[in-house]
C-alpha cells in the first residue's frame, strides 16, 4: 500500500492496483485536481475542506472512469458526476480493493449548528494493510485498522479527544491529516502531544505532499 498526502484531508491510497483518492478539498494542493488514472474518488462529507466543488469538474474530467463514492447528502450538493451511496457498513469494490463506510454523522461543532452526514472509510485489499480515514469524527473506532489517517486539529476537536481516538483505534501506524488549521509555530505542540501519548509506535509526520509505503506484516 502506498499512501500520498495531497494537503489537509486529501489522501491518495494506491493498493492492489487501485488508485483511490479521498477528500479533495479547498485546502488541498493544486496537484490534487490534476491527478489522472484514478479508480475512485471518495468524499467523507460535504464541507469545502473535504470537497472543493469549484476544482472538482477538471478532476472528474481527467478521470472519467473513476467510481465516485459519498453519502447522499453530499451527493445532493454536487452538480457533477454520478455518485454511489456510501453509508455505515456499505462496501464498494474498487477492482481488487474495497471501500467500506464507517459512521453516519459529523462531529458536533456547536450545539446550535445542525450535524451533517459524515461517513468515514476503510480502504482494504487482500493481503494488504487496512487504512481508516474517519473524515470529521472521532466517534467510531473500527477493528482491524493498520494505518490511521488521524485528524490532528479541528473546530470540533480538542487534543485529549484526538489522543483518546488514536488509542481506541490502536493502529500500527498513524499519520496526520486535517492539519492546515494549525500554524507552523504551533504544529510541533499538537504533533508532540499526539505522538507522545497515543500509544502508537509508528507515528509518521508526513508532509502535506509526502508519500510512504506499508506492507502487511
């Protein structure tokens, strides 16, 4: 499995011959929207930092055969593409790989704001590690996660909750996502608290456009 960050929450997962892009949003780097050869584009929820609707059309045009997967609320907000429904427990085959939905709702930001849909995803393939991208929620900690894309900071989270979530998921490896909201000066504080207290031996500080590979032990 090869994992490449494309800024903030956008992650390209290459596994079992499939290229699966998750959450191409407004904080993603421009190169995200020039990607080609994608087999799937998956969106966890409709917030702009996870789905940039202005830059989405060229991405879809460059990947006409990609399977598009998101929750129904998000699908209703998008004016381009034919989107397959994602939901808790639903599994979508992407060649030899699969994407399975986890959860249903976005974390609470404020009690006065209605909660929208948020469906995290487990990306897996036979003989390969399983990656979990939760979108914007710490609610669910599925079993069997080898690598966690960990939201590092958000208006809906505090560091104690981030650490608790990582401990509950208990992956072999974690790396940060959802971190463009942190200033360069403060980044080390957030990362140091998570990497020092999550109880995960392999905490990888991956840059906004960094790449790494994992195999199933």
